[in-house]
C-alpha cells in the first residue's frame, strides 16, 4: 500500500511540475522569469546589459518547502537506500545476497548540504528501486536533470551541447559527469566567492587530476600536467584558489551560464580581462556585483571584489589615484614655471659662473649603481603604471609582460640596493646623507632662498660641492628620506607581494594584501615625484649638463 501511495504521489508531483513549467498559471499570470521583464518599462529593460538583464529576469529554481509529514517519509526512503549504497552499507550490507563487488562501485554520499538532500531517492530513480533486486530497467527509469529543471536547461543545453566535452563524448557526457546530484550545492548558499571557486574547481579537478576518470573520457595516453599548462600564470596556486577554471576556459553567454568549454589554445590568457576597472570577474565569479556600485563611498573600485580579494588594477582606490596625480600635476607645473622664469632671466643669470675648480666626487661603483637605478626605476615606473591602470584597449605595456618585467626589475633592484648599502657602509659614503645639526635651520633657509630667488639673478650656490659635502643641506635630508625610508618601504612591500600567501590577515583593520599594496603604491609614487624634481634640479649646475657629466665621469667642476 505504501509503495502504491508513493507512486501516486510522485505522479501527482510530476503532473503539477509539468503544468507550472509548460503553461501559464490558472490566473493567467506569466511565468516568473517573464514577469520580471514585464514589470519594467521596455526601454529601461532593453538598456540593461544582456548578462544583467538575464540575471534579473530569471528567478532561482525551487520546489518550495517540503511537507513535514512527507519529510519523514523521505528520510525513511533514503535511509533504506543508503543502508546499501553508503560507504558503511557497502562494507556491511543488510542483505546476504547482495553482490558486494558490484555494490562497491555504486556507493554514493548524500550530503546534508546537497540541493537534493530533501528529495527522496525514488524521486529520481523511480519507485522500482524500492524493491530488491532492482529491475533491469532501473537506469532507463532514472529521471534526468532536464526532467526537473527544464527552465534552466533552456539556457544551459545549447552551450553544453556545443562544448568540447559533449561533442567528443556525446551521450556519455551528461550533467552528472560534472555535477554529482548527491553532493552538489547551490552557489548561492556558499558564503564567499572563494568557496564557490573551490566547489566549481573541484568538479574540473575530479577528472583533470584523476587518471582513472580522465582515461574514461579521453583517448590521451597521459593526463596533462596542469602545472606545466599553467606555468605562464603568475602565482598559479593563488589563482586556482581565487578564480574558477571556467572563468578562463568557458565562454560567457547572456544567461550567465558558462558551459561552452573551449580548447586550451582558445582559453583566456588576457590578464587585463580581470585586472581592470571593468573586470570580467564582476559578471562571472562575482555576479552579485551586477547590482553593486562600481566605486564605493571610500573610493575603492569594485568593492564587492575587494571584500574577498585584492586584484591588481581592479580594486584600486580612485581617490588616492586622483590625489597622487594632482600632486604630480602641481609639481610639474611648479617645475615648468621655475624653468620658464630661469629662461626669462638674463643669460648670465641662468647658471652660476664656473670657477674652473675640478674635484673627483663620485667613485665608479657609485656611478654604476646610479645608472643601474635609472634603468631599473624607469622600467618599474612604466610597468607599474601599466599594471595599476591596466586597460585592455590602450595599455602602455600589456599586462602579462608588464608583470614579468616588473618582477624581474624589482628583484634586480633589491640586489642593487643591498650593494648600495654595503658600499655605503664600507666606504663611509653614508656620512653624505647625515646633515650637521649645528646651524641646520639657517643653512636650509639659505639653500631654499637660492632655489627660489638667487638662482634667477646669477647667484652662486651657497654651499660649494666638496668630496666631504657632495650634497647641500636640502639634498641631504631629502636623499636620506628617499634612500633610507621610501626605498626600503618600496622594496620590502614588493617582496611581500611576491609571496601573497604570507599576507593572510589584517593590518590596521585592512586586508593585509591591500595594506601592503597601498604602501607599495605610495612609496613608488613618492620616488617618482622625487625623481621628477631630481632630474630638473640636475640642470641647475654651471651648464645644463654639468651635473649629468659629473655622474658619468665622476669629476665635478665648480
């Protein structure tokens, strides 16, 4: 009697489902997916991007709450099935006539978090499985995903049947090949995109890191080494933990589903597709960003991504960018104005008169270090700008080579800076960066007066250059701050960013990676602004190129 009731109940449920999905409701209301469209003016709806439009018009699939009385029946049915088809049941089945070897290949794990945990096994496998031995037609009686999810299938199947997996394996490659119906969970129930990435990537790795299963679906003699195939990807392990395989290996479509898997050679390798303000992650892994602001009140771009991960170029702070660019613009304007006033001054006043006194100032190791710095800092500034303000359409340097050059130049700069510190300590050159405290305020005023007034009238430098005093008081203070403050901060933060796995936690209530990246950006900006002033002030010698020649030959002429 119980089996007959189950059969009747199942048929009633299927009939109701067919009416809901195939026809309008008795009241004449439209399907929920189309109703969402009808509620909005046509012009507004059509103005939305396709992915946003489809995301908003389709409602999550659900059978609704389960009758408590029916829930107890479901638990009883599933307990009976799992008494054999669980890991424990396969080792100690309740019946002596069970083929244990065959049963061991039919073990399932019905996860409590599974989207189907509230459904009876017979809902998919048919009432025939309620009897043992099971009928030979049990496989034919098993319902497919499309039977219960026709609305979702409408969006999925066209891409799925055009994917590399299906075209190669046809009927053998079904939804269940990737989505285990016994354990799969709804992405919306996962608490973070990292959990979504882990869940989705596990589906791919279940074949691509399982030789036995890979051999079932592939004619290749050997399973490809994922590490070798992804050796072009910086911090591949970190990417795998933060991004889904399908974000690069599947086509995106208007519905948001990505079931059209492409060949390796066609997989996305354009880093800027993610590492830009208009990051594709917004419409892929971070689909909740579709309804979120692009810029937060605090000025962060893509705050919904920043809440979970720091992504170079996609999660920067626009207010900080604008402040630094404004300071740079003001500095350039000031230097340009200073240069114009110098040019307007009498010819004899543009540069101090030469005395003919020559002195050897810069040792060969110091000159070699200086020009190495010029090249390395130039590369770092160019590539750093390209990474921070990454754009797929007009990049100064494409993202991937920019990253490689930036890392290589940064490592070499670390070695060069270490050599500088050793050379300074051994030769005593460090003393050049330490100003005498006695009378320092007066000397600073005199030097400032020279730059702002005397230089336009042909006045002499207030502090002649000597081997013991290469720098004037202003230079000593600024160079010390740059070389022993900004440079260590720049290089130290850069080294930490090379090993992001070390940055797990918070710094001053900010994500550690974001905090370190911000310090790195500020230090780099300070050094770039200093360099602009340094280049200009190098033209204030007895001739425009006098200081430049000194750093080439080592000799300085007053």
